C-alpha cells in the first residue's frame, strides 16, 4: 500500500491538504471522489517531494497496446473513465500507468479526453488529433480503432526492419569482437614464439604482429574510444545539423536507402490517410504526419507542401518534390475521384508488400556479405600466423 499526498476542495469549497493510503492512484482517486472532494493534485509520497513530476514517454509498443485495449473496451460500451481505470491497473508497473492516472485526473477536472492527451505531451500528436475528431463526430470508438491501427502497424513495421537487420548486425558485431580479441590477446602470445625462433618473418606476418602489439598495449583505450565515439555519434545525429547530414548519408547507401524510403512512405501515407478519413483537415493532418516521418528531407518537404496547399496547390502537385512519381500519381487519382483517404491507404498497402519482398532479398544478400567480410579479416590473420610455420617446416626439410 502506498501513501498519497493530495490537495482538494470539499463540497463547501474549503481547501484540504492531507495524505491517505491506497493500493494505487486510481483507488486513491475513487476514495476522494466518494468523499465528495474536488481533486487539485495527487501524488505518491516519493513523488510529492519534487517540484514537478517528470513523465517518461511510453514506448510505441505500450502506446499501441494501450490504444488497442482502449478501443476494444469503448467499443464494448465501457465509459472512457472506467476503461482508463482498468488499463491503469494493467500498466501499474510501467510509466504508462502513471500517465493514465494523470489522464483520469484531468478528465475528472473537466477536460475532454483529447485535451487531456494533448496537455500531457507524452503521446504521439496523432492520437489527440484523432480523438478530437472522434469527439466532434461522436464516433470515438472507431477513431480509437484507427489510432490503434496506426500504432500497431508502425510497431509491426519497425519490428520487420529490425528483425531483418538483426542477424547481419549480429554477425558483423561478433566478427569485429573476434578480430579485436585475436589482435589484443592471441596474436601477441604467438608472436613471442616467432621472435624466439629468430627467423625473418613474412611481410604480412610483420604487419599483423605490429598491429597486435598496439592492440595488446592499448586495447582498453580502443574500447573506451569506441564507446565514446558511439555516444558522441548518437548525440550528434540527434542534433539539427547532425541529423540532416546523417539522413542524407543514409539516403546514399544503395541497399539501406531503398528500405528506409519505403518505410517512410508507408508511415506517411497510412498516417495521412487515416487522419483525412477521420475528418482532420489536410493541412493539420500533414502537420501531424510530419511527426511520424524521420527523414529530414521529408519533414522539410511537408512544411513546404503545407504552404503550397494554403496557396491553392493540390496535394499531388506539391508532393512531387520529395516523394516518388508513382505516389504522386496515385494521390492525383484519389483527388480526382474524391477518395484521397483510400488512395493514401492503398499506397501504404502496396509499399508494405514491396518492403516485405525487399527485406527478404536484402537479408539474403547482406548475410553472406557480412560473413565474407569477417571471414576475409580472420583469414588474413590466420595466414599471417601459418606462413612462418610453413617457412620453418621448409627449413627443417
């Protein structure tokens, strides 16, 4: 059982600051509500000492599962507050549990569901926009289902790309670690034997022995530098200029760029299609979709596209600057037929099929290339070790 500090007003309007014991924040809210209190703030004892509560953004898989379950509960006729209370208990041990508790508090204080989601600033902007559209149209259950579809598909897409690249990345990483271990610990011991023999070593052996000597003395320094470079690289690529340069570099990698572009087109077209289908204006939908894509060039293109739309240009015309011609063509047909949302969703489905195929082909191509690359490096080291032994055998004979 936890201790909660709260500020509330009773039915007479008197301000009350006190604490109570409850198993969860949801239970504490229920107890205070039964007493007729209007809750102003409520925090667990360990959180009350801070000036404000720092909220961690939930993972996309938690957001996807949250919207799926909420959609199911609301579609079954469960009121929003009751549904959120049930979900709060299910996410009690995750950051999302506290976020849901905050949602309940804000809704009880008179804010709408969409306003509560937006004010927290931890959910994807698309969710609050869809919920607002659902509240206006009276179809909150269907828009929650569409939101669940967006996050579920986005999670599935990320998992597909990650799983396709996992094995090649694992082979490459283990290969580099193997080479590092050989040069730092194995070759220095073998090179001592060669020096005791006093014979002239082949050039390739001398080079490998010299490199291993450096690794043997400074392997710890290389390890520290490697970790430091990774941390600096991750920080730099998250900054404005660094992210732009890194994005442009990735777009020039022959195999990776195609997969990355297809993934971005899928996220863009599906999100925009579902937003338009839910009744969100096109300019606002584009602004929300910009938060979904990650390529800097696309974000800039969307900003320019918003300006073009306000000046009277069509979506298909403005989109040609940063998306492939076939995408612009399908959007043009959708605009002419009045089915823009379906056209965008069809683009997402078509590119998803193409991405699945390309991921399979890429995986089959990269795996042997990684094995060949690592094998060549290890092979050079083995040859460098074996050549002096072969020379010694020739001398003995």
